[in-house]
C-alpha cells in the first residue's frame, strides 16, 4: 500500500506488541522488513501499554486488546481530551 501512496509527507507509526507467543523482539526486528519505507517509524511496546490505552479509547472490552488496528488521521487532526 505504501508503494501506491507516494506523498513524501506521509508518516506511518508501526507499534509492535507481544500479543502472540511468536511476538518476541527478534520476530519484530524481522517484521520491520515488511515496512521498508523511510516514512515508517517502528516502536516496540513490550508491556502492551498502547494496546490497553487504545482498547479504552476505542471502547473495546477490557479482555480484548486493540491490536492489528489501523488508524488514519488527517494532518490537521488535533489530539486532546
């Protein structure tokens, strides 16, 4: 998909989280090769803080972590509470 979206100001933030037994740090380093684009920043969330926070924001049940979630925002989006 990134091959088709050629805008140089596009930013992608990929957060890797250990949800499955195979989701350990080495697998993540291999997984980053799936998004070999300079517009992509990769992050490792070892304790799942982000998936728990997004579960609340997206109003998912506490037992269901927000993973394999894709969120798109316009450049004018503002974050707040």
